[in-house]
C-alpha cells in the first residue's frame, strides 16, 4: 500500500447482460484513496486530529491553522516536524517540502508538531480540549457567523476582481484533468486555486473537502502568497459553511463549487462579501451572492 492509495480485491457485480446472466460476479482489484488520522500538535501539545489522505501534510496543518486564525504568514511558523507515537519526532524540520522523508521504514508518521514564532498565540481553550475532525464535516461546531467575522484578517468585500462566465465554465474540467489520484481511485475531493483568468495555480486532493482546501491555504501561506486576492477557489463537492469560512480566511473573493451550497454557507458568503457560485456544471451555474464580480 502506498501512502495515498491502497489496493483491494473486490467482487464486481455486472448485470448488464440482463437477468440470469451467469457472469454476475467478476473478481478484480480496485484502487482506493487512503485515509489515515493526522494528529496536529503545537509545541508538543495535542491540538486536533483529522482524518485525511496522506500527502501535503505540512500544507494541511499550516492551512488548518490559517483557517483557525492562528497564522497570517510564513514568519508565524518556526518549524514543523513529523513524529511517530513510538519513535518520537524527526530530528530535522521541513518547512519547504516533505519529499525527503522516507515513509517505508517503520510506522507511518501521522503526527505533525508545530513550533510557532514568538508572539503568535493560540487560544488556551483550544489546547485544553483536543477536538476531533472527521473527513466529512470539518469545523462542524463553528457555526457562528459573528465569530468568523471577528477572526477575518483580510476582508474580501473590497476585492473588485472580475471573473468572466466563460472562465468559470472551464474550471471543473481543468480541475478534473489535474486530479491524478482521483483518476486512479474515484474517491477524492479536490480544491483548486485559479487566477481570475483561469490559470491553475495550485491543486490539492483529499478524502475530506475541508482538508483539500486547508492544503491549498497552507501552500499559499508557506509560499508567502496570502492574502489570495483576485483568485478563485474551485471545489469538487458542495459549498458548505466551513469551506466558505476557509475561503474568507484566506482572503479569496470567489468560491465556485460543482454542487450545491448550504443555506448557512450562502448567508456567510453574503455577509462577508464573497462571490459564491454553485452547481457549476457544463455551461451553467448559479451565482448565489456577489454576482457583480461575474461578467459576460
């Protein structure tokens, strides 16, 4: 099993020839997207656990802390280290990449420990409780729009970027073409960052919608690109409250989803000044708020 995919022998049901077909069951192997827990620690203290697809883990951690209002730029991070529950942390910290770590020897490294720069504070109540985040829900308990507004570093309402409808129509196909792991497994969400003219800047995949977005935000933070003004965030699933919250946290003015938004997501987008596009499929889409940014 690799870090991002697994193979399993399955029984395939095929009734395409009609009732009574003697070849209903055919064996074979299928690739599946890997899902493993990742524990985030800050200064050696547990912060949260999320279920994710391994890969781009430093981006995931940095993005999660950005969305939580802890980080604003790469200078807020001193180091990040992979750890093992049995073997301790790696002796070398990696802020610019993870390729030099060998995951084939010993237990998977499913713990990342973060050292924050002096003066970067984390609310003590977050450290006193270790929260659990599933791959489906993200920050499910954070449903207060007022709380999101209070944590915003880069308001998006004053971003006067314009996006053409033609550019929006091309985003799902461009995103799908770049989803290498989805092409193999069919079981991953994607978040893709585009410029206003449709250039793909960054794409991340994960079993969790919110994780994929966190990986994009973390990449942007570590690259010194925040805030992401005049950019579009495209997501492969629905537009939930937490995805809107994360887009706003990254200073992204436009969020486009291939599926439906929730009512709370629309409310937060409208109050934040974010353009929210849903049901982006083929050459049709719904603009739920911020339509002044979309031009013919």
